[in-house]
C-alpha cells in the first residue's frame, strides 16, 4: 500500500468549531481559473450568479442583488444585520488576503476588472487547500457568494479603477476577520501578469 500524501499545513485560527489552515502550495501559480459559473472546480460553498447590464444611450443599468429572491441570497440574514459597502481601488492595487470565521460576503463588481483569488482554508471541507482565480467586473458581471472560512482578495487589472459593491450577512467586526500576507509563501500565489 503506497504511503499517503502528506500536506504541509499551517494552522490559521479556530473559532466556534471552525478550524482554518493554509495548505502549502509548492508551485507558484494562480490555482484553478474559473471560466464558467457552473464549474465543478469551484471551491465548495462559493456561488456565482451572472449579472445583466442594460446599456442605452444614457449609460447602463445593472441590478446587483435581489436579497431573498435569488438562490444565492436566499439565506441571507435579516435586515437587522445586513451591511452594504463599497470599495474603490486604483489600477494595480492588491487587497488580499483576508477571511472570516462567521461572516459571508456577497460581491458585485460594478466598475473595472478584478482578478479575484479564493482559497479554501476550512479543515474538513472537501476542497480544503483549493485555490480559485476568477476574472470579474465590467466585462464579466458575475456576483459571488464567499462563505466564511474561504480566504479572499483581489487585484485591480487593467487601467481603470475598480468599484466593488458588497453585502455582508453581519455588521463588520474586526475580531471576526483574519489576514494573510498577499505574498504568503505557503499560498504561493502568482499576482504577476500571465502573458499567455
């Protein structure tokens, strides 16, 4: 019987029974690139909805969320704990990597383009250690549900600033958030332009 493959695992934190750890990735890359919202390579619990943009001669209209109506937001917390926020980031900015023990994020990029990185930190998850990259924004108006325990961040790509609108099912609580360096050696994520 061949020996089991051993993973080098760095514990990240534990709260209320949720154990998070970072699996060392020996090769620097962007993980699995997600090109289809129904991809079987998507991290467990992450959901994607495709958005619609309705342009006309005055500009465009985009519906971001129908809380409670779309399958993605069905279980979203009540209005007593729903927070709506916006982040504006300049070209080339990297905002990564953070995670939550309890909060779930719902992202809707509305301007510019983002290279989004997701990393499953949840021990016991069938996709523990998996890294996904998604290119989302004005050219691909996908909305993302990012469950607690999944590390997430992004880089603004292209020459325009990016605007990310997002909902959270809890009010911001700094004690619920943890951070890893964007260039953490165990994550080994490649933020450089791929020149494919």
